[in-house]
C-alpha cells in the first residue's frame, strides 16, 4: 500500500496531471481503505467548498457518493486546488505509514545480531 502512495505522490508532483489520473488516485485511495469517509469528505470540502443547500446531504453522504461528487467537480471546476490538497493528504498518509513501521519493532532483530 505504501508503494501505491508513493506512486500517487510522484504523479501529483508532475506539472500537468490529467483528470483520469485524479480519478485513479481517488478510486485507489478509497478502494484500498487508505482514507476513510471523513477524510474524503474533508478533502471535498477543503477543495470545492459546500454548495448551498447541500449541507445536510453532504453530512450523511457515503464514500461512493462523495467520490462521485469529486468527479463531478473535477469536470466542472478544474483541478488546481484538488492537486494541492490531494498531495497534502497523500503526504500525511505516507508519514503515518512510516511512523507505524517505526513503532512496530522487528522481533527478529535479536536473532540477527
């Protein structure tokens, strides 16, 4: 899973990121359970804001509905803010995974010395 996150980050570093790459990254993050519903909702709100009249609907939306809203906004509004916010989210996930690896001590270290 960390390899996928590194690939996503490398794609987001490129100067031009096409819409299909955004779709793939978002689907990959959701399907791998790398991000949960609350993080996906935060990404949507930080990037595109909440449209008027959608406050209640957004609050109870499921992952797939939020994902589809993001796809709709990519088509209509563009991806400049999404690229920045998605890169921040992926970087945070990579840092979390590295911290988890540091905290999980290898029990075989004593045998190897």
